[in-house]
C-alpha cells in the first residue's frame, strides 16, 4: 500500500473515530442524566445507530 492510500485511510479512520467518540459522550451524558433526573435527552436509539455506523466505517477501513 502506498503512502497516500495509507494516509487517506488513516484520515478516514480518525474522522469516524472522532464522531464515534462524540456519540459515546452523548450516551454517557444521557445515562448520567437518566440516573439523576430520569429525563429524556433526544432519541437514544438514534444515537446508538449512529455510533454503530461509525464503528462499522472504522472497521471497514482498517
């Protein structure tokens, strides 16, 4: 694999890893809020779906 392809894949992985980390942070905040106030913050299933999609993209590019 040449350097450009390697760095392109690395860039894709880094972008999606950052998105995945963001979605997981939202889930963390959601869980803390649920345990504390029992309030709803957005649609947890939508956030989970987005996190899974980001993980799939990372796996495809490794």
